[in-house]
């Protein structure tokens, strides 16, 4: 079990480091002087030199890389230029919102995907099925941020069921939290739920033809149990395998969603840091998103092994 | 049997799956025709934008601000009195241009790298680790960071989306190459001394064409969505350029007063993405029946 | 003479209860919007404690007949004729009441236990689900009963096996679990669809012996679907031979394997190594396509004895010989 975990973790390492290396190289190889861009036109030569030294930009590239790696492993990500405090202290203020948003959206997407996929498969080729398949195609083509605006227009502006925007943490009460996160999570999850619906439908159609489903029926189990317990258990495994990928897309989509709903999350922080040329914070944000993704993938892997005993911990 | 015979046979065998009746089958597939027609319509709209909606789309006319859709302004006007119809028509140019360029560059690079990766083990190991890392990571975040360093411009959007979208295509091409290279005709061609370059051009490339074509539709769709998202969050094309994503950035502040500013650019965006996705789906069904999902 | 009045198999009294009775059972499947018959006029019966083989080549409709008896035919299938289980007409039952017969009155043993047992549910869960639902046992009582059943079919350490999954078992063990599952709710009929085909030859004999033992212990009627005439001769009392969706001959297992009357059965035997002739004689021609059966005798195009009369379809009863659907049955003994 521990060895399995270690091996999964090794496989996840590229997920963490490749994006970071890309960002590292982009920053160093982009035209112009990062220090100059960060400080703006009024900066004095002394200020520039000081910032270059702080960022290690006066060192040769390989040395910079090693320093940067050391910073990651010692969890010293430097200081945010805008906030004038360590990146490690700024990030946690924003990470929670994004993580919660992604988790709720992922849950919504899986639940919607599994339920719709099963309904569709059980109604194979009749109007219900066609309706679900058509909506899934539409859903996959729906830009999240536009859908978010439509949701706001319909549910917040017209019907006034939910707040237009803003963040209520879970500590302020679950109902208020739920009301503030439902629309953002729905907007963020809709495309993935459509993809999962398609996947669940075809996987369910495959599973319903499996001999063990016939066995369950031949044992006299009622159809409700055959579908709900025997068929769905195996049919949802492929949906789980894409959950990691879906979580990745969602962390990306969260950038736009956080802006639309004015949520104080990592995505919005990142865009603002980019606008303020706060590069240490940008790197810190990318690293955090990588780590969140890595942990989520690890959890999904473990769930996968629990759901499918054929997977060995090797 | 001579080398030429083997070669001719191998070529025949590789090309066989690409049935000659592809065009006929395409025409008989309503989804394919409809989505293709929709794309052609959007392309024509982009090309003839100045004729369809003459005038400067950025022209401000505060007197008529927030005019609802009607006979004079089909899609209404925005907070500065700009014609939303004109913005939608002209915005298609950026969207399709970015989509097309990103698709061509990323598919081209993915094909070259995929062929190399499928054939040379050493390249494969390094490239695939890299691709694994990029695949899972949200492209928008990476593109946001890149746009931050490179500054908002069309070129920035193209570069960052290309970097992000190479990975999935590279995987598709590599997977197909790995399947094809094991095929007997390739081994026969190699055994009879056909040079590697020729094997690539004559045998492998035609065999990977179908998946590349299918993948290109989906990449195009992802690029269109990506451009819109980047522009929407303000790290895409410059603020003075027109695109559907850009149009939505400001529009979102006026959704309660003038929902049409939000609805029409988004609808155009969704229809474009929908057409590309449907085209990709039907191409896959037509080109590779094994991959076709059950209907 | 109806199939019910057949000479009883050795060891079973004539007055023994008839468990399964099929009369002109037919299954039709919708293909391109039209119903195409897969089987027609399948008539036979099985009594308590008796093992009856349903024999034929693949595609003859024997598995379709089995699924129709289970009440689990493919989607959209139309089942006609009469089917009585323990004297009750079951074709008119509601789907729910029909399902209730499964497990409790009819047990089913599949060909491929690897795919017929759930891949991600524990063996114990699958067995107790069945026991709880059909017999109303509590989960723990069902677990105890499941362990007893596994012990009965010769599985060592049954408690450990109950905690395991199907992929952890060997082929023979899997089929033993399948047998235990089929017998778990004490059914009066067990249908076994090619239960040994997927197994190694050495395991085949063990599993067949086990089924024989279980048949006696549980005193069940057993319907054996097979293409293997050796199995028919060794383990069955009677045999029902099917060809192209039809029953062509019904007789005792000994008769069918040693002195068949239908030319098709003869052909089957001649095509099996080690039986009948020294030299293998394949049957000429091939099984007609479903939906493209000849008008008269369906075997006539491949039959050396066919005459003009064979353009008329021979009945199972009323042709020259009872229980043989042939105008020109074989009468001489050949060994």
C-alpha cells in the first residue's frame, strides 16, 4: 500500500514540475527585464538591482534554476511584490476558496453525469435518451463563463434565488455557503458533467450487456437493485478515471468563474498578480494549483483502487 | 515478390481504411453536413465582415446606449452605444483566426513530435513525461501566466494556446504511430530496405491522417474556447481588439440592464464550438467506426 | 404420444413431478423492424431429479431457449407457445412475478464464470444478496448459509473465499461458486449453459461430477445445454436434439448417443472423435442462416436421405417414428 502510494506519487511529479519549469523559463526568457517590468518606470537603478538580487536574476540561468528548486523544497517562495509579505502567507488566504469550489463542482459534475448517463442508457434510443444526448453535446460546447453569466441573469437577477456574487465561507453557516457556491460550482461543472454523462451512458450500455448482470437477474434480484447496485458499481469506474482530468480543467475554469462571481480564489489572485507583474506570487499560484491537482489525483487513484479490487497496489 | 510489389501492397493496405467513399458518406451524414455548413457560414461571416456589418465596430454612440435588439440594431447596443451585431460579426475574425492558427501550428508540431516519439524510444520517454505533466495541468492557468509575461496580444494568445494544446494531440498521434509501426506492411517495407524518411511519408503519415483530422476539430474547438476565456479574463488579446470573449468582459457588468450584450456574443461562441465538436464527432464516426460511440 | 409420456429415465419413476414443460416454445427477435424467428416449436419436458440435455451446434437456438425459460431473453424478443414451471404457466406473468421465479425456482449456471460473477463485488456479497432477497434471510444468516453452500460444492476455507473476488479464484473454483450460487435458494430446476466449455479438460470432469452429485443431493431437475455428446452420454438421462431452431429428436441419452434416429443426430455423432465410426465424417453443407430456413424439413438440404417428401415439414409427433422430426428416420443399429 505504501509502495503503491510512493509509486503513484512519483508518477504525479511531472504534473507538479513541468508547469513550474514552463513558468520559470517563460519568466526568464521573455523579452525585457522582469525586474524593470515589476517595478515600473519610476524605479531607481538601486531598486532594480536590489530586486534582481532578491529574485536571483543576476545569477546565470542554471544557478537560478537550482536556487528556485531549493526555494520550492524549503517552501520559501519569496515575497509578493504587491503584498510585501511572503508568498507562503498570501496563498493560503486564496487557496481554500478555489479548492472548495473545485471539489463542489467535481461532485456536482460526477453526480449529474452518473445520474443522466444512467437515465439515458436505460432509455436507450427513445426520446428521453435523445434529449439527454443532445443536451450533453450542447453542454460540452458551453463556455463556462458565459453559462455563469446566464445563470446569474436567470437565478440571481430575475428569480433572485441566489446572491449575484460574493463569497460566504462554510464557517458562516452551511446554507449561506451553499447558496454562494451553488451557481459558481454548477457553471464550473457543467461541461465536465456533460462529458461524464456521455461516458457514463456508453459505459452503462456496455455493462448492461455483461454476463454478470444477467447472473444478477437470474438470481432473482429486482431490476432496481441490478441497476443501482450491480451495474452502476462497475459502470461508474471509467467516470472516476477521468475525474482527475476533469479536476484539472476545473482548476483552470475556476479563473474565469471566480472573476464572474467575485470569489476571492487562487484564479482571480493569479490574474491580478499577472496584471501587477507580481511574479513570485504568480509562481507560487502555479505551484499551489499543481499541488492541489497532485493531491486530488492521488485521492482519486486511491478511490479507484477501492472501487475496483482488480487494481492491485503494486 | 519484389520490393515494389510489397510496397504497392502495403500502401494499398494502409490506405484501405480510408475508404474512397468518405466524401459520399460525409454528405449522407446530416450532423456532419450541418456542422460543416455552420462553420462555413461563420468563415464567410469573418471574411465578409465589413460587407455584412459595415462601419467601425468600436464606434461609440452614447445616445443610443442600451438599445434593445430591434430593426435598427439587430442585437441591440451596449453600454457605450456600440452595435452588438457589428461586434459579433467582426469578432468572428479574431476568434477564427486564432483558432485556425493555433490548430495548424499545434497539430503540425504534434504530428512531427508524435511521429518522432512513436519511432524513437529515447525521444518518447522524455516527451511523454513532459506531456503527462502538461496534460493534467489546467491550460488556462499556464496561458494566463504566459500572457502575463508576454503581454496581452494576439500573438501571446496564439503562443500560449499552442503550448497548451500540443500535448493532447501529441498523445493521439503517438498512439496511432505505435499501432501502425507494428503493422506487417511497415515491417515488410523496412525489411525490403525502404528508407526511413520514405516510410514516414508513404506509410505512417497517411495512416495517422484520420485521427489527426478528428483531433484537429477538437483542438480548433478548444482554441476558440481558450481564446475567448483568456480574453474574457483580460489576459488575452489587447483591450482594443474585438473578440467575443473581450465583448463579454465588459458586458457582464450590465447583465441586469441589457442581457443582450451578454447573450449574443456568447451564443455565437457556443455555436462555433458546437459546430466544431459535432464535426469532430461525426468525423470520428465516419473515419474510425471502431471508435464510434453507440448511438 | 406427447413428450410427457416419454419413457422415464433410469432411476426416476414415471409418476415423478414434471418441473419444466415447454410446448411449441418460440422466440423471435426484432431485426430491422421485423420479427425473425430464432426458435420455433420447441417442445420438451424435464422432471424432478432428471438431467436432460439440450444438444445442438452453435446457432441452433439452444441458448435462446434457455434464456426464454429463464425469462431473460434479449431486449425486444417475442416469446410464443407455452411454458410451464412446476405446473404454472409463466409466459403471462408480470415481469416482476416472472423475476421472482429466478433464483428461487430456477437456478442458472453460466458458461464463463469469470464474466458471469461480478468483478468488483465480493463473492459473499453476491451470494448473500441472493439469499437475503429470495429467502428473506438476515445478512449474517445468509453468510452462514453461503459458507455451508461453498463447503458443499467442495471449496476449501469457504469463509475466506466469501471475502474474496472472482479474479482471485481458479477457473474450477469459479464454476463451483457459480454452482453454489445457482443452488443457493433450493430451486427445483437448474439450467446449465455449457458449464464446462470454458474449463480445462481435467477440471471439466470434476465439475461434471460435482453437478451430478448436487443433482442427487438437491433432487433438482437439470437442463444441460451442451454441444458435447460425450457429456450427454455420461451425465444425462435424456437428450433433446435441436437443429435450426427446432427440436428434431427427443430420446434417452443412450439412444441419442448410440442409436439415433434422426439423420442430423447421426451426423453429429459421426463428427465427434471417438464415437461411432472410426473415421470422422463432417456433416456436409452448413447450418442455414436464421430467417432463411428451408420451407420443409430444415435439415433436408444437408441430408443424404432427403426425398421429395422432405419439402413438407415433418412434425415431431406423427412422422414415422415418435419424437423424431423426420420422414425417413434411421432404424438400423450402428455401432
